[in-house]
C-alpha cells in the first residue's frame, strides 16, 4: 500500500473506535449538547459522518478513478443526516458508522493506489479541480475536525461550571 494511503488509513480506521468509546452509553444531555441553535451536537456529528461514508468519500474516489475530472462530484448535503439519527441511540449510531467505515476502508485498500493515482484529478462542484491525494487528506482532516468539534461542544457545556479555571482551559474559548 502506498505510504500516504497507509498513513491515511491508520487515522481513518481509529475514528469509529474513538467515537464508540467516547459516546456509547453517554447520557443524552452530553450527546445532544450544542454550542448554539442550529449547530451540530455530538449525535449530529456522528450522523453527518455516516452520511459521508454513504455519499462522499468512496463515491468521489470511484468517480476520480473511473471518469477523472470529466464529471463533477455530486454535491454533499452536510445536513442530510436527520433521518439517519432519528430514533437511534448513540451506541447504534457508533456501530453503524463503524460498519460503514470498515467497509469503505476495505474498498479503499482494494484500489491499490499508486503515486500516479494520487495525482489523478477530479472536479469538486464548488472548489473546482482537486486530486485524489487531496480527497484522502481531506477525509482524514475531516474526521479530526469533527472529533475536535465534539470535544469542544462537550467541554463548552461546562463553561460556566468550571468557574475561575476557565482561564486555564483554552477549549472554552
């Protein structure tokens, strides 16, 4: 496996376990907390990640490999996850995400991508030309961004409760 792909997989395969350990069984007050109305809760983030597994990363990789930049990616509906999260526990959502991520990483591994493949171009509907390497790097950064978002949202639930220690807690802004 190409080193860049292997390093990407090393992060991507850890996200589901992190989410399961962190969120499964957590009281609802934590999984539903938000920074402000209209922002993502931890539950929303997991739903968003599940949606991405279905409609974003691997479909775009396949499009690049099959058609290059001759066809634009289907736009991603960042908020299209409501039906995914409705009526499910955090544990169920974490397991669904874990299963979908494992399947997608199996697909990624089967592509046996080389350096030339990582330079293949695709076309993002808003950003224009992108490469397969950029897509994989964004997948990794996207996971890490949302893990950081969950940490920030949950920490800010106690912004007032920490009292004067807030001065030492950069996550509280």
